[in-house]
């Protein structure tokens, strides 16, 4: 018995050490994946910025040479570049969120309060950045209500991340921080994120206003205000309101009830015969359309 107890104790200690080593390796793996994705995002953003700079410089050279200026040409090219890049960035952000959520669910991370709070703050920060690019993607296709809604959600995530980061002591988790250089929870990072969200919200609001007819050269009486709702679409015709009491009373044949009560004169024989024939035809049609019921789901034809 004593030997079995000692064996079980040694096996428990060995399994605990193996679990801790496994959690450490998984944490390292998820950290490396997150760092790889963050580096990919930084590289993609820098390439996109350089392409936009080249497009604007080329358009400026064309204007200086020819004197013809059309700002829509450069903006259209830039929108095409962004339309190709933004969906890919959103997918990469999805991968980062998945890695961080798996990291948060590790038992070793859950047992460390500061590390768990750090991971939660980074999840909220990445979700805010992802909402920013999804909002920009919707704005590119003129879906301004969805863009503004996603922008507001990104502001909520950014506020959550800032509140979590303010309660942390960076010196405590500096040794176990593998992506701190790329995903730093600093005040400057939060300020830049808030600035980007505010700028995109203002730009989407102006674009939405311009797209829905808010132009200076249009007279107020020329605007189709009556045919628009608050969401910028056509006003939907509402269904008529039905009086419940009237519908209940109209469901019954008041004239027939009055005749049975002797309060109304009887119908002429010809009219009564026509009514009788119509009722018989209706009953006959109902009998033909009614499915037969019986044993075996009506197979035997018994009613």
C-alpha cells in the first residue's frame, strides 16, 4: 500500500510538471504565431502607404505637366488598392484574436491574474483594430450606416482595452511578454487608435451626408424629404391598422342573425333557393378537398 501511494504521488508530480511544460510550449507557440501575424500586418500597412504615396505623386506630376486636375482619379486608384488589402488584414486580425483567445484559455494563464488581464487587454485592442478595418471596408462600398456602427463598436473595444491596461503593472509581466514590442499597451498606441477611429467616423459621416443628397447646390424644396426615412432609404409604406372590434363583429352574418330573431323580413323564395344552392355547392367542395382520416394515416379511407 505504501509503495502504491508513493508511486501515485510521483506520477501526480510528473503529470503536473508535464502539464506546466505543455502549457509553456503552447503559450510560446501562440506568441510566435501572434508575432508573425503582427509583423505581416505592419509590412502590409507600410506597403499600402507607399503605394498610396506613389499614386498621389504620379497624379501630382501629371497635373503639373498637363494642367488638368481630376482628384477622383487618384482617389479611385487608392480605393481599389485598399479594397484589395483591407479584407486580407481583417483575416489576419481574426487569426490574432483566435491565438490570443487560445492563450487566455490556458490554465497557466488563468492562474496568473496580471498575465490574464494583459491577454484580455490585447484581445480588446486587436478587436478594436479589426473593427476599424471592417468599418473602412464597408465605407469603401458606400455602406455608411454599417461603417459607423462598426466604428462605434471599435471605440467600445478600445475603451475596454485602455481600462484593462491602466490597471496593469507593466513591470510584473515584462519577462513573459513575447509580443510587447509589436502589441504594446501604451498610452501612445491607445491615443493613435482613438484618433484613427474618430477620423474615420467623421469621414464616414461626411461621405454619408454627401451620398444622401446633402449638397450645397440643391435647393431645400428640391430634396425628396417625404420619400426618405432616417436611415437614408425610401420610406416603407406602413400596414393599415385594423379595428379589432369591427373585425370581430363583421365576421358574423348580422342579417341572418336578425332574420332568425324575427327582426328582419324573410328573403324571397328565389333568393332563398339561390342561397341554399350556393351553400350546398360550398359544402360539396369542402367535402371533396377534405383529406380522409383513419387508421394508417388515412390509407384505409375511414373517417
